C-alpha cells in the first residue's frame, strides 16, 4: 500500500484520466477526494471506490473559482485532517486557428488549466507545510507542454505554463518536502480526445481515421494511444516517491511521440 492513509485530492476526477488516478490511489490505500464540477458524477465515482473497499469522498469544485477551491479544500481538511497529495488534472480542449480563436475561449482555457493549478496549489500548500510531512503536487501537462500542434494555441500555452509553475513550486517547497512534478501524456482516448477527432477532421479537411493515424499517433513508435492506466501509473510513482530527488521534473508518457 504505497499511499496508505494519504489524503489525495484529484481534480476533474469524475471521469477519464482523473478517475483512473483516483481509483489507482484508492487501491494503494489512499483516502481519495473526487473533486469535480459535476458533484453527482463525483459522488458516483466516490461510491464506486467505497463499494470496492476503498475510501473516498466527493466535493464540488470549479477550479477557476477561488471561493469554491478554498471551500472544498477546507471541507477535506475538516473531514480528514490534511492534504498529502494534489493532482491538478481538470482540463478541457478548444481548437481554432489563432486568427479565429475567440478571446473568451482563450481566457477560459487558461483559467481552467493555469488558474486552476495555481488556486488548488495555493490552497493545499499551507496544509502540507503545517503537517510537517510535506506532500506531492502533480500537474497534468501534456506532450503539448513540450511540443506544439496546429489549432491548439491556448492549450499549448497553458500546458507549457504548468512546467514553469511546477518548477517554482518545487523550489519554494523543497525545504518543506513538498514536491512538484508534471505528467505529460500523449493522446489518451478519453471523451476529451474523442471530441477532438471530428473537430480536427473538419478543421483540417481530412477524415477522422486520418486524424488518428496522421495527426494524433503519427509520431508514436507503435501507432498506439497512451492509456489512462499508463498515466495513473506515473501519477502513483510521483505521489509515492517520498523524497526531493525527483521534484521539479516532467515525465512524458506518449509511446515515444516526444523523447527528451
């Protein structure tokens, strides 16, 4: 049990990558917080963990709202006494060419990915400091934290920004044993990616099959999607690696799409 009794907040955890990370943490003994805008879906995921013998609670959280973030973290601390792990995973995707990108959509993208990471980090750090045990903060980046793709100016900008935030948190948190790291997955076939396939086909004037083969998986070594289980395994590594040796690092999980 690598996370026995560790309190682990995972944002955007009612579905997709976040849900798989939450379930993985619960299987390793973590006390998991399913934080999501969709409280009903979050509660359903928490109930599923409970039925499997794990420990979980659901909280409503819009990561762009400082009030909601602070209230949710306070609710967790009141219930379980602290925070040991934060996974800032909540995210969306909107694609347009730069010259057609609505400013409102640009701001929405940066708010969810960057403001959300900042606000949840800011809310959790004091509890990690107070405990004297430190903690692990994990940001959900992307290969687009390292690389760019057409139509994704806001997403690429936000995901690059997470690496800068991570490095700063790692430096500031080091004396308190608060680690910060970024997971950078390739394309994972979640509902978020499924939605992109027809959007990119329309924008690029190609078939959906070609979007998958010639855009999404073109640079991989095996033509395979990254899986939610792949990403969750790395999230477990970072959360359970209890020293500063790995802090400030970003790890690409992409079937060789991007190599560093």
